[in-house]
């Protein structure tokens, strides 16, 4: 059995005070939840204060991005510094990084390796655009992103990596993939992981769905055999919505 993960990507939202208020609400209201892993990825400025607040909580703190080197890289953040400030995980390859900041698969691969080497867990994001889906290129795109993004990793490294399937057309649009569309993509991803690594690695890897996950669609998504959790953007900013998502019902 794969332990589900519900992860909140706060993107570029929340002052330190707002972040502390939300994190404290989550910590209090999710303290009894022991069969789901909760991850939150606040903006960099809130990481240190939240780490202090979450020391006695199982909620995992994650960075939203990292750079695969240290030194003269003005404005960037390294995996080691994320760890230093209390992060245990990092999101890599989010579609906003790919689309708005032109991040390519080989660069994303460098980040994945650097983050793992620094001892962080990785939430590795992939997903097709609407044009690619309409041109029946979804599986081709996912395969390329996985082959290149996970190049050089072995099964041991994969135990610290979670895949997030996030169709670009569903992110922040209110248009969720149907349960069937999501399950089809997740099943494809698991099959590919089985080919690239081995069956037990594929069976053990958590594959999250992301793209307009809300309280009213989480249960149906989590009912799918290959969906092991969610990466949540907009709805993770609202305490009630995120708590309901974290308390999804599978049946
Ligand atoms: C995301 O940013 O990863 C995301 C899925 O956003 P939203 O839930 O708002 O679509």
C-alpha cells in the first residue's frame, strides 16, 4: 500500500504572518491524520518561520524550486540551503517553471539529482499542454519528460521521489482532468516507471494528480487505482478546502 500524499503549493502567495496563520491552522486541524502525508510548499521567505512552527508536527515543509549548484548564482536557492532552513522536500519541474521560466528537461534532471544528493525528497512534476493533448501527444510528452527528468536515477533514488502528473491545461483553470483521464495518465506513468526501473519500484512510487483539485473532486480522483494523492495549488491557500482535500474519502 502506498501512503497517500496531499501537498499544497502556495506559489507566490502569503506574507510570513499569513503563512504562519495557515500553517498553524493546518497543524492543529490535521493533527489526528496519521494515514496521509501532508506537505506544504510556502514561498521561500516563509520557510524558516514555518520550520520553527512545525518542529512538533508531521507536516513536511518543501521548497517550490531549487538550483542545482551553489556559489555565484544571484537570486537562486540551493538544495543544501533548503535543507538548512528545515525543508525535507522540494518541488521540481512545475509547469510554471517550465513555461514561464523556460526550464528544460535536462536542467530539471540536474535539479532532481542535486536535490536528492542533498538529502531532500523530490516532487517531480510533469504534464502536457492542451495543444499536446489535442494532438494526441500526451503519452509522448510524458515519456520524454520522465525519461529525461529521471535520467541517471536508480531504484534507490526513486524511493525518495514522487511524481506529480499535472496537465498544464488543468492548472489554475478550474478545469480538472476527469477521473478517467487522470487514471489513464497515471497508469501510463506507472507502466513506464516499471520499464525504466522495475515493477516493485513502479508499484512503490507515489503518483500525485495536480490541476484544479478541489474539495468536490478529490474523492473521485482518489478512488482511482493509480492516484496516490494530490498536488494542490489554489485550494491549498484556503484552510477549509485544504483540510477537506486532506481528509478525502476513497469510497
Ligand atoms: C499547482 O500549482 O501545482 C496546481 C495544481 O494548481 P491548481 O490546484 O490551482 O490548479
